[in-house]
């Protein structure tokens, strides 16, 4: 709860207490609000005037005299004040002091490690240090294995992983040729039977459910290792293009030679036939 | 009436044009092609052939035309006509192969005769009046004909869905729309020509005429054909273009081809007459591949001192081509597989050789023509010979020698397995047909494999000729031939002189003797008109008393029909302590003995340098020598002067000396091939030194690693510790701090770097063949190879490592051996951890190749082969469907062929019951695959690795699940079918011969009861009596061919297949 809300709550309570003291039993919400506003603005005005009076007198903080003078300036009857305080003191309503709120600790997302405590010269209310890893420097202890052999091994393993991932992805999404045909068929049969059994237990048959195929394939893949599968070779209308021009062989485009300088009959433009004359 | 070619050379008329038996001469032919419909696979055409009768009385004009060409009577729309001088003429079509089926014998012996006779009826070389289309000269034109004035035959024709000769490639999207890159092109389905399958013409090599070709196609397309492009013009509706070509150099129909399609042109900046055409998207590849062509032209023009004969040169790179190179006059159609990317180094030598070979064929074959089929070998040999010199110039003498050695071995391997190759069989003799299972005297009946070997043997023979005559005289001969052709090609108005542009075997050798003054009767008889190769078994010993080497040379010509009995000189070079001495011995019988005088006299104590044949002097450590003999080593026919195979016996230390100190790469290779017979720590050490020595030719070093494997395998029991090859690899390629991790790849185009690169591919494959005493792969090697694959790092490399990775996966596949105990193979759990690791690598490689294809799919192909190995060795269940998946149309051609090869191998080597169905399906692919390249490749593979071999008794007929009567019937139907593609037919005849021999197949001769019985008995495991076994081959000499020769050949072939390094150049 913000400070303003606490103050306005106290103001409302105070206003309501004033009303009660004045003899009212109940007060309308809107009226109370209006009253609170009026009292607030009155109080603020009083405080301002007091402050100005104090500054006019060469002081930084107002004293009771300043306040009284301000009240007088605003048209208040100061002489009645002691009586009012005497009368209202008895049986008056006590407004409890607002409870000090326990600061709800906002959970920092992803805090890693413990922030360093503030040094002695830094006040506690300043925000804590950020995550240690963002500014802490630690000396490397023990040499990482950067030998030639290790690097080559890692590079090879990485290449292999990339290739394998691509291969497995393609195997799971496209058609394949089994190397163990009979075995794979029997596994597939078993998978089908199992799925049918599961379906039978569920008793909800959705003919459009594509999950059936998925699970069957998944079951087969689990039992038949990937190295027993060949990707179905893709037929193309011009297979020589992919076989002769690999994507790795990107062309460095050399500027075209001046073809116009070469006299070759095939480069000449064809003759346009003489149109037969048309007679009416 | 036959031409005079059958007669002896000297009698042949010098000017065949004067007294020719030809009835007419073609002067010119005009071709109009329009309505090119790529999706409908058809086009329409009109051709006008101008002929002149050679003598009065011409009433019939006979042309060649294939069964797929629709002539006016077959065409529905329009008013198609066949006219002579604009008068409608009657015509008759003949189908020569309508009746090949024959009786129930189904034997190749009688089929060969029948087929040859049928093919001869349409071969106008045999008699000028043979052909598929007979046009009756209308009465109105008789006067013209009798006055020997020109006659113009106009023919409207259509070609729709041709089965051979023309191929259409139409990439279509999912919605059936035509995509970019549609094209069509002509190819040779026959050995010499298949122009007749899309154009009525006189389809023989020797008939030259002038051409004018107009092709109208869609504006988006380009039409390329032989001749000079005169003009391109829009049609009036502006939706089509007409390309007008003119061929001013007399050319035969054989050398006319065309291509139409969506091509991007690139022009060689240095030579604007050379245009290359690429399919959309491949422009940069074509530009890069063709970049060095100007040097090729320069080389050949300088070599032959003759300018390029045609006004322009066009190269078109097409998809699904049947051959890597198809040469037409001024136009070459290449397969896409010839292209290389600038990041791929492996293909460069091969591709450049092919591009050069194509240019060489422009000179010999397209410009200078063979006068008939029987002389085609000469032109092909000359173009190959010139290409060989290109190899020598650009790739070095060692490469050239290595190449020649390979040519030689493929010749004697073929001859040992199939029979003799006659370079120029005489028309009048049946000798060639008697020796072979087909008749090589007609291009239609000749086997395509034979034709290929023919050109190789010819190439080798031309080189022999060069060695005999000297290089300069030979080039004077070639120059003379080219000059004469050049001169007569200018004579556009003297058609009779065009004949001078053709060369026959006789006229060639006549020119040889005119220019050089040498007659070569023995050479001609032995190597040109005769078939077979020489086979020498050479033994020798040193006789100290006489100070002589006593040499014994044995030939066994009767052992197989591919051998000849050689009589004549033979060079023997003896390297002695005092130098190298050449002796020429005369071979006069199947067994001959010779004494060779030695020159060195016991001066071995003195430390002295030893002179070699190259003139160099070397210090040689002589401690291993036989103390009595001064002979360091001995070589027989070192300069490849004969078509021969040599089995030389010499002691192991001499082989080692030869390997270490002889500079000739062939000598080193020969030692490496022989040394594995002598496994010892000493030979091991010698070979290790070779692998390690970077002064040695890289191919020798690669070969050495394989020899080392062989030796190590023979010494498996005695050897402990890690294999030596791992250490070599670590030393050469390992990183400094941890040798088992190879350095990141960094290829460079320097000779030392390339040598290391090729060795880097060979060594892993060699070590993968290492086996321990149990016959399984070494665990160290397996682990090391997995490491090589895992740590391979190409991120910093300028070049692609696809071929290297492919080599590693091939090596990994080779490590797979039979499991020690056969377990349940149908379950993944039954795999051993090593096999799981192998399989994991292979499937990952293959899957990644599917997702991110390597260049030419080499990695995927290697991985697929590895998976096949795992199936064959019983680690995975045998499942042909896996390979069928990769053989389906729509995948890259090389991948498909590799998968089909595996299936062929499965049928060839496996006796499981699935093979029958696989074979059935393979035959369907052979018959009806959309890609003719795949059809031919597969048919060829079936002949090279037949489903079963008639030679092996366990395999023949009854006890083989694949061998059924239905199979015989099915293959026979293809062979005897009238519409069968001629190359497919040729290959299948070879396969049939390999399976059943030349007689009637055993399964056919057995009664049904016998058949069932023998099948039953074989099922029981008893040796089948096979009642009809003797009849599988009617020829005695055939069955005496040792099965070993075939097997060893196969084995070598398959190991060579695995090795990218050993790929065939010019094959």
C-alpha cells in the first residue's frame, strides 16, 4: 500500500471521527469524500501559510506562533481552540496509528548467487548489488583442455551431431527404406496391435485422429535403431543438377566476359522474315 | 556382287571410283526437320537425296531406313509423298530381322550365321542394292536415269517415339508441365551408325555427300547439327526459329547427328569457332570444362600438321547420353558425366582426355572416313593413338605407358575369355566367325564389347607400327592421308574424287609403303589380318661356365583360342652388372631355347656404379644377389612391340632389383604384380620403401600398397603389431601432435600434392583388404578407418573432398567379411559392435548424400556398395529392394547404374532364391528403361558378369534357381526380336554365350523328367550328372579355356572397379 493511500485512509477516519463528534450518526460516502477533500485542502493551505510565515521571519522551520498567525490569517477564531480541544478530548474516538507495513520482498527473477553486502560507506537503502556473475572476475583455475587433439575431436563430434540431428529429423518426417525389412514389419505389426488395444480401452475412436500414425511410427523408431534406416531417395526431374552442382560449390560470379566482342554465329540474332505484302 | 575388299591388298584397284560396282552415287542430301515435339517424342521431316546412276538401267534405288521411321504410307495427316524427280514413286520396305527366331535349338552357332545373312541383306557395303527401303524409279524418270543424270528422291517422313537412335529428355514437374532443360539428341545405337533410325539415307561409312540441314524448332530452343550454321531465321509466326546448316565437306550419313533443346551457349574466348552448349544451370561447369580446348586444338593441329578440317566445332553436353563421347562431323555430343567442377580434381585428367579424344575423332573418323565397316578399326585406332600422344604430352610419359599397358591387358583378357580379335577380318573368310560366337564382319552382328576391344587392339597395333617405322615416318603417312583428304574435300564438283577421303586398311598400308618404302607383309599377316595375341612363358638360368643366360620361351597357343602361335623376333633386355644389353631372339616354334652372351666378368668385388639402360649410373647394394650370376634382372619385350602376355620366371631378388632400380614404370608394375608370390619380410620391406618414396610414379606407389596387402595377408600368421600401412598413412597425413588424426585436407594443384592425394585414396583401400589369419579384417584397421572418416576435415580446403570420402567409404565397405559364426541375421540386435559402427557410418553417409548430394553422387554410391557388402556377407538380410530403390528412374544416372551393377553382381554371385525375380526385373529394365545409357550399361554388365557361367559345371543349368527354360525363352526373344536395339542385342548375345556357350542350352535339351531329376539330385547335394552337359558348348577348344583365366580377370576387374584411381580412360 502506498503512502498516499495510508494518509488518505487516516484522513477519512479523522473526518469521520469529527462528524461523529459533531453528533452525526452516519455520513454519506460522497459527502465524506467531499469533507475529506475540504479538510485536506484546508490543512495544506494552513501548512503552506505557516511555512511562508516562518521563512518570512528568517527561520527554516515554523514554530507554534507561525501556525497561530496562519490560522488568524485564514480567518480562524484562535481563541475558541482551547475550549474545542477541552470539549472534544473526552470520549473522543481514537484513530489508530497506521500499522507499519512489513516490506513485501519483491522476488527478483533469476537472481543467481548472493549479492555482495554493501560496503560501510553505502547506505543500506540503496539497491543491492546485481548478480555477482555480471561483475565478478574469477581467475581460471586449472588449464582447460585446448590441445590440438581435443579441438579436433570436438569439431568432429560437433559435425557429426549436426549431421545426425538432420538425418534423424528427416527420418522421422519422411519415408524411409528399412534394412531389416521383416523385423521392421513385425515391429510395426506389434505397434499397431498395441495401439489398437489402447484404443479399445479408451473406447473413443476419432477417425480423424492423426496421433495414431505418430505413435505407431514412434514405437517403431524406438525399437529399430536409426542406422537401420535409409532415407527414401528422392526422384527429381533433373537429378543431374543436384549431383553436379552442390550447394557447397557456390559460384563466385566472375564478371561476364564481353560476349559482344566474340563473333559467333549462334550469338547473332535471328533474321526476321520479310513479311509478305498484303494487298486488299 | 561383292566389292573387291576380300581380295589381297595388292590387287585392289587404286581408283575405286572408276570401275565401281555401285549402282548409284549420292551427291547431296537435304534434310528439313520440323514439328519437333519433345513431350510427344516425335518430329517430322522431309529429305531430298540427289543421286546419280553410275550406268544406264537404274530402276531401283535402295536406301537404309529404320523401322521407327514412318514413311508416307504410315503417315495419316497431310499429303505425304515419296517422289523421284517430283513424280510419285512406289516403294517397298524390308524388315531384315523379322525372322530370326529360328527353331527350338536356340544355339548361337547357327544364329550367328543366320543373323549375319539377314544383316547383309540390308548392308549396302556388301552389295550395292541392299537396304531396307527400295524405291522404284517411276517410268517417267527412266530417261533421266539412263542418261546418268541426277535423280532427286524426296521423302516425307516422321519419327515418333523412336526405340533407338534418338533420345528425348523432358523433365516434367509434378503437374506434368515441361520444365527447363528439355532436349533431344541423336546417339549411336549401332556400333557405327544409327542415322537410319531417324533419316532415310545411305547409311554406310564410305558413301560421302554434301549436306544441307534445316531444323525448325521452338524459339526457346537451339538446334545444333553437323555443318556450318548459315543463318537463323524466325518463322512468319515468330514462334519458331529455323536453323540452316550447310556441310561443305563431303561427309557420310554415319557422321550426321543433331541436338535440339534449351541450351545455353558459351564460346571459347580464344577460338570463336568453338561453341559449347550446356543445359540451363550447367553453364559454368561447361565453361570450366571446355576452358582448355584451345590447347587441344593447338596440339592436334601441330601434331598432324594439318588445320582443323571443319569450319566450326560444337560440343553439346546432354543428359542420359549412351556414351561419354559421340563424335559427328564438326559436332560432338558429350555425356554430362564428362563435366567437372573446378573444385573436383579427380575427374580432370579423364575429362580432358575425353575432350581431346573427341577432337581427334574429328580428324580420323569424321573427316577422313573409313571406307567400310571392316576399316572402321583403323580410324578409331588412329584417333585413339593421337589421343594417347595427347596423354603423353600433357600427363607425362609414365601415364602414357601405364595407359598402353592397360590397353594391352584388356586386349589379352578379352581374347583369353572370348576368342581372338581380328583387326581386319577378310570378307571372304569365315575364320573370324568360326572362332567367335558372332560374326564380326558386319557392324550390326558384331558384339559391342568386341568393337571396343577392337579399337584398343588397333590403338596398340598402331603404336607397334610407330615403333617399327619410327614416329616421324608414321606421321608423314598420317599427314599424307590428311592432305589428300583435305585436297579432295575442296573438290565440291567432283563427286567421284570424294572416294579419296576414305581410307581402307589396304590403302593405308599402301600409303605406308609409298611413304616409307617399307613393306610389312608379316606384320599385316600377324596383327592385322590375323587374330589373337602371343603368350610367352619365359624361364632362364645363368650358366657360369659358358657365361651365358640360357633362355627358354614356351607358347601354348592351343590352350585357348585367343592365343596365336607367334613366330618372329622378340626383344630381351638383360640388366647385368656392367650395363643393360638388348638381345633380339627369333621365336620359331612353340618352344624355343636361346643362349644370351653375358658381358660382365666377375668384377663384383670392385665397388662400381652400375649403368642402366637409361644411361644413368647407380650404386646398387649387391648383397642380395646370387654370387654366381651377373644378371640383375631380365625383361622381355620391354617396349611393348607385340600384343603379348608374358609369364616371366625369375628369382625373387631379381624382381626386387627390378622394382628398386629399373626406371621404367611398367617394369616396376610388373615386379609389383609378381612379388606377392614371394611373401617374406624382405619383399615387405622393399615394397614399403616404394610406397614411401616420393620419386616414384604415383600409380606405382598406389599399386605397391595393394601388393603390400597381398603379401601381408600371406604372412598373417607371422606378423605382429600394427599394420605397416597405418604407420605410413600416419606419417604422411597425420597431424604432428596426434598422428591418428589426419591433418585437415588441403589439396593443391601441384604435382607432389596431387601424388599424395591419390596415394591418400589408395592406401586406405589397400589396408582395408588386410585380413588376419581367420580371414577377417584387422580391428586396428577398422578403427583407424572409422577415425579417418570421423576426423576428416575439409572446411579449410579449396577443393572438394568428395572423391576422397568416397574412397574411405569404399574402404570401409571392403573391411566387411564373413562373420565368424553365422547368427540370426534378421535382427538388428544380432550385429556385432564393429558392424554396428560400420553400418552407422555407411547409412549416415548414404542418407547425407541423399540430403546433400556429393559431386556425381560418389559418396552415396560407395556407401551403397558397402551396404551391399554387408548384405552379401550375411550381416544384413539379403534385400534387393534396397538397391531397386536407388535404381529407379529420376535419380542421377551414375547412381542408378551403380545400384543396377550391385543387382547384377547379386545375380552373378549369389545362389539365393530371390535372384530369379531380380534377373527377371533386370531384363525388363534392359528392354524398357527410359534412359538408353542405363539400358546399355546394364546389358553390358550382364555380359561381363553373367547370371551364371556355362563354364563352371556346378553352376550350369539345372541346379541354379535362375536357370530356367523361361529365361532362355525370354533372352532369346530379345535377341531374335526384330525391333531390338542393336547394342542391347549385341550385349545380350555375349551374355547368352557366357551363360550357355554356343550350343543349345542344357535346360532346353534335357527332357522334363531329367530336368526335374537333376534339379532334385542337386538339391540333395549330390553332384549332378547333368546328362546334357557335354552339349553346353559344341566347340572343343572353347571348353578348354581355363575357368581360372576368367575368374582372375573378373577378380581384377572388380577390384579395379572399387578403385577410382584405376578408372578407365578412353573406355
